[in-house]
C-alpha cells in the first residue's frame, strides 16, 4: 500500500498545482497571464486562487494599470516550502513503486 | 493516488514552469528575414564604400591604417547613407520579428506581450542599447573600423542574456556572434565581411534551423 504522507490537499487540484508551479518559477504573475497560460475561465481560476490565498500559500497585490485592474500574485515562503514538500512526496511515491 | 496521476502531475508542473518562464513564440522565419535584410544592407554598403569597390583589400588595409592615424577618407554623404541603411535594417528586422512572433503566438493561443516576452526584452535591452550607444559614439569619433566588431559583440551579449527566457539555442547564436566580433576586431579592414557573416549568414542559418526544429511541428 502506498503511503500518502505529506500530500498537500491544497495541491490535489491540477489548476492549483499549476498556479503554484508558475509562481514558484517566476517572481510574480498577473491574473490575465495566468488565465491565458492555464487556459481556464475567470471564475474557475479566481476560486482556486482564493483557496491558495486562504492557505497563505500566495500573496495578492492589487493595483491599476490606467483604468484596468492589474492583480499580481506571488508565492509566499510558506507556499514555496509546501510546494517543495509536495514534490518530495511525489518523488517518494515513485521511489516506493520502483522499489 | 494512481500511478498515471503522479506522472501527469509531474509533467504538467514541468510543462507549465517552462511555458511560464520561456517565450516560445519567437519565430524562426523572422531570423531568416533579418539575415536577408542584413545581407542586402551589407551589399549596399559594399557598393557605396569606395574602398571596397575601387581598390584591393591590401589597399584598403592601407587606407584603414591612414584612418587610424587621423586621416578620414569617408565623405559625409557615404557615412550618412550607411547610418540610414543601418537604421532601416534595424527597424525592418525588429518589425518583422514582432509581426511573425505575434502570428505564431496567436496560433498557440498566447499573447505576444506576456510576462516571458517582457522578461526577454528586459534581459536583452540593456546590452543592446549599451552596444548601440557604444557604436554611435565610435561613429561620432570616426572610429569606423571598430563599429562592426562592436555591433557583433554587444548583439551577442544581448542574445546570451536574453536566451534564459526563450529557446536555449539563442545562447549558441549569441556566443557565435561574440566570437565573430572578437575575430573581426583582430582583422581590421574586414569589418563589413564579418558583419555580413554574423548578421546575415548566421541569422539565416539559425532561423532555418529554428524553423524546422520548432515552427513546422506547430503548423502540422
């Protein structure tokens, strides 16, 4: 039986996992670029971002570019280490299967 | 958790990290076009610089040495035409690059002005503008012989610096441009040939390779 230790419930959803991947690899990313990259809808992305924000895995910075709202997201330290732990858990799972 | 899910998760992480940091809409064809513009420009320069069409290379070397020792032999109008030709090539190349990349981005359902292309521009712009100013100062000071090597070296540096945000192949093009620029600096009098090789031939070669490596697959 495989152990599911260290698996982060917040990353069970593929979109949330992808958002976290983008934010760990980049200093910050704005809402529209995320939407385009992940090919998702406004509502869907917003709800997953809310969930990650609630976990304090990401921080939000709202500003305006002219009249358009420009919302930028960053991975927090907590989020980055949670993401790393999740990757390690994935790695362990693969190792277990091989061994 | 299913085996397949884990591998899907991992490959989606890898894929999205790459796509979010690298601008992959850079069109190979724009490299080919830039190379063609550069060769046409070099051809015009070859025809209007009197040293290239009226005297042998050996004589040119002598003329070059005289330039270094203070005698300027270019007429003002030739310099001006060359300057305008260079500017036209620059704008045509950048314009074509943006146009073709925008087209490729649209096909990939991406926008051409996204965080990765912004990073790309940010990384490349500083060495490029520095090189532009450097070359312009050389031009003002009548050091014509070192302008071509300067363009090649700084352009190469800009490519290497920008390559972090796009295909890794760009780095190799950059390194080749730098090497060519340095070689050109050691061979005074042959600047135009090196310039044509670096901006013309290398761009066409590189663009063709990129086109077959990345773009054709997307069209299918």
